[in-house]
C-alpha cells in the first residue's frame, strides 16, 4: 500500500473518530461542566487535548471549538470561512482550569481542505510545545503543521515553526518540504498568529 493511501486511510479514520467520539467521550461530566464556561454561544467542542503546556506539574488542556452548523455555513471559496477558536486552559490544583489564551486563526476551517474535506488532523502537546496539524488538497496534497513554544519568561506561547510538505498523488516519491522559523517570521505571540494571512 502506498504512503498516499496510508495517509488517506489515516485521515478517514481520524475524521470518523472525531465524528463518533467528540464532544462527549474525552471528559467526564464534571470536566464537561468546567469546560462549558469557556465555550461561547453557538459553539461546541471539536477536540480536547490534554498535556503539559506550561511546564508545571498540573495537566492542561487545549480546546478546539467549532461553530454550530459550520458544515453548511463555512465558505472558504468566498472568504467567509467559519473560524475555529483554539483555547488554552491551564490546570492547577483541585482540578481547576484557568483561561490562558485564544486564537481563532490557528486551525483551518471545515472546508479549507479542498477535495480532501476537513483538513484538521489533531493537536499534539509535549513539554511546553504544541502543534496543530492539517492535511488537505486534491491531486496535489499538502500538510501544514503550526508549532508553538512556551516561554517561562513571560508565561506566554510563541510561534516556533510553520512547516509542511506537498506532493502529487501520481508522484508520491517527489515530496516538497517547507519550513519557516523565528528567523523567517520574527517574534509572533500565539494570540497574533494568522494561518489565513498570505506572506
């Protein structure tokens, strides 16, 4: 089986998992109630990821939100995409959570993936870093991973890397890679990054 088919199968499985699982499985009722105060009206949780975001001993969460009915209202072609807020919640003792940041332009919209459909693949968290992963396209396929890094100096997160790859389905051995770091884009706080902004 080709790498392309493996990737397509993974994306299909991931989408099915999200549809069947979220927003109820990943947390108990008590945690659900704690999260609800951070969710604006007309939104619900698409994904929730647990990890160490600020290098302390308490687990933190990233919430990915989606607009109700985004499947019918988002229109990327006309620049009327429904944004997907990413919310950072910092954990503390007694299993309480504090709002630490929001960015509406780190997760691509429902119809931003072209023929491949919803491009959102997930978020990974590790030791103060977190990455938002996307995959989309048609005959030309692409990935984009946005990575942020925590700073102990000002207790904030900064864009660390914006990278990905592209390839044609008829020539999967020829892959083009790209990656930009602080040397390329300077200092960008998490709240200020805009994935929709063209260079």
